[in-house]
C-alpha cells in the first residue's frame, strides 16, 4: 500500500522510520487508504483476537432458571468475516457445529452489521455477555 512521503507529516514519517507500532497500526487499519490504493486484504490470513469486555451476570439468585445469553462481537475495522466463523472462534467450536446449532434453533443471529454481530444462545443460566473483536 502506497502513501506519498510528501503527504505524510515529518513527525509521522520519522515515527515510521522508528517502526512506531501505534502509527503502523493506525495506517494498517485505515480502510480509506486501502480503498484509495485498490489494495486487497487476504482475509484467510487475517489474525483476529476476541477480548472479553464484561463478565457474565447471573440472574439474582435464580440460577436454576434457564435463560438465553446474548454475545456481541464488535468488528471496528469491518473485516469481511463470515458470522459463523466469528461465532465458532468465540465459542471454540467448528463452523459446522455452529451451523447445526443454528438449524436446531439453539443459536440465532440477533444483529448482523459490518461492524458488529450479536447472537443468542438459548437455554443457559446467564443473562448477558459481551465480547469485542480486535485485530492483532
């Protein structure tokens, strides 16, 4: 991906020369720069980390009642990853297991946007759990 040296402020250029990780991450996740340069991303080789943001909450002493849980995966860089793949990675399952759960109605998509998906797992003792995705 190319950026004209003259279009980069001198301080930023020096940070590039110094291998500044924060600056490289900012340029490396700037989708407009990818689009401007007609660069393609090899999504098969994209590394994704899932970061737990909140602990699951129990339903005030009613732990014996079966509840659904909702898991939200944030995708701030709008990476084109299949929802089944993201869910499988978070739940540490295979994509076929996730598809099977969806077909049986045990798991259903709540929200499917480029920057976020939410899904519901039915019949567990937890109310809500949120997970944020980030690229490494």
